[in-house]
C-alpha cells in the first residue's frame, strides 16, 4: 500500500433541522462578531433571515455579505475580505451553494491581512492561518464543506484553484431540510456533479488515491444512485434529500484527498466562457470523458457500476465499464438535464478554443487515468456537441 494523506473538516454535524442551532454553534466555536457570506438567491428563500435570527438570538453580531456570484470572480472575494477586515470579524460562516462556500473559505483566510489572493493560487501555497470557519451547504453537489479547495474565476473566463488543508472548515453543518426547496434542474445538476466527484476520486491516477477515498466514493454512489431521481422528481422527500446531501459530502471527502480529473478539466472552460453552472458542465462532458477513459482504463468504472446501479452486479470488465458510461448518460437525461453542447447554444467553431483552454487545467489532467492531449479534448467536445 502506498503512503497517503487524508484530511477533512474538523467537525461534521448532520441532521434535519440542525440549522436552527447555527447560533449556539457559532458562539461556541466561531466567535461573536461574524461575517455571514451568501448570495442574493439565498436571501430570497428566507433561509438567510432565519439564520440571522438564530445568530442574533444567540448573542452574535453579524455582518452580512450577500453579493456572491456564481463562478465567483476575484473582485467578489477581495470585496468580502476587505469588509471582513474593516468590521474586525472573529469568524466566518458560509451559507449557500458551492460558490458561497468557496468565497467563505478565502474570506476567512484573507481577512487576517497576512496573505494576498494572487500568492495562494495552486497547491500548498497558503502559508498562514485563517479565521474560524463554519460552512452550511444548501445544495447537494459540491461537497465544498469538506474540501480544501476554493475555485476562483480569474480574468474573463479562466478558473484557478486555491488548494490547502488550511481552508478546511472547523464545522461542516449539513441540514437536508435546507435542500428541500431546490428546483428539479438544480437538484439534478448538483447531484450529477457530486456523482462525478465520487467517480473521478475512485478512478484518480493521483499518487494520493487511497483506500479511505475509494471507500467513501462507493458509499457516496450507493446513496446517490438510489436517490437522485427521487430527489429530482419528489423534492420534498426527506429520505432522498438526506441521501443526496450525505452522499455529496462523502464524495467531497473522497475527491478532497484523491483529486478529480478530466471531466472537471473539460467542464471548467464551459463555465468560464458560457457561464454554464458547474454541475451541468460536468454532466455535459461526463459520459464522453468516461467512454474515452474506459477504452484503456476500464477497471475502476467496472468496479463502481454496481454501487450506483445494483442491477449491473453481474457485468464484468470492459462490458461493465461501457454499460456504466451509458447508464450515467441515461441518468442525466432522466433527470431532465440538457444532453449536448448544441442544446446550450454553443457554436461548434469555439470547440478548438475550449480544447486549448482545457489543457491549462494541468492540476486536474495529471489525475486522469488516461493521458489527454489537446486533440483528445477536442474529440471529446465534438462527441458532446
């Protein structure tokens, strides 16, 4: 067995209705002067108002930052960090989807004023500490509440990552009730995103691919494979919502330590150029990347197939891997997601640019079980078109 490192959030708290305890948890572990980071969509749901009420009732003084945007640009992060410094907050709470959680991680880091955002891009470049941090996901997709990763949009269309165990939160608070109001399309896209995390973590060529991550990935796929369609089509089903939120978290723990690969590398240019939500970007390229990989590396997909789809238990080897790819494509369609780049209004003429941009995601491509050239990336985009 190869040596490996496994890091995760210090405390994971899960349960329906648990968000009502956000105030007492914050006072005990995060501080009394708190910045709550969220986005305008969350404000409209009423969830933020309830969180503010609970925090205030517990004796916290709260600074609200509500301007998080999807695929957050540097300007949003720097603005939030400056506001946190000016208010001399003691801790940060992120409430919302992956973008709000990612911004919160960097606010907690940058609010101390000891590091610059431009200096911490990449893996292991964070040198100091951060403010106490609690993350409260309201989607079952990114797993950001247990990952040492924050993704930032730099310039106009390129994404970069800050990767460091320093930005893992002190508390990941998971309340499946917070996900009940998610529309079907968002439930589907974020759910497929979480399944991608589990799949890529299990198959990762990273030297840190490890038994813990693989175990978590299989459990995540078991939970999500049995529940994603129910969560999409019966949004009030608490059992399905619980399965998806817990599965998303387990997948997050898996890929936080055994990193993702070409699906994400090819998805990022779609988000950067066309602002397609990250989960949907992953779903659009997923079956095509896996078909490409399974030609030379079928084993991990054959092993995963019966966890997500128990009726595939009798299939073996290449047959199982190919069937797994097809079933994932069918699942995406059954969830109601768009199935091609053409459906998203993308011009075929930009595919070479997307392939070129995908090659910049070296942090991800190095983990793919099959090497990907620019010509390969272009062929995958054409297959997805």
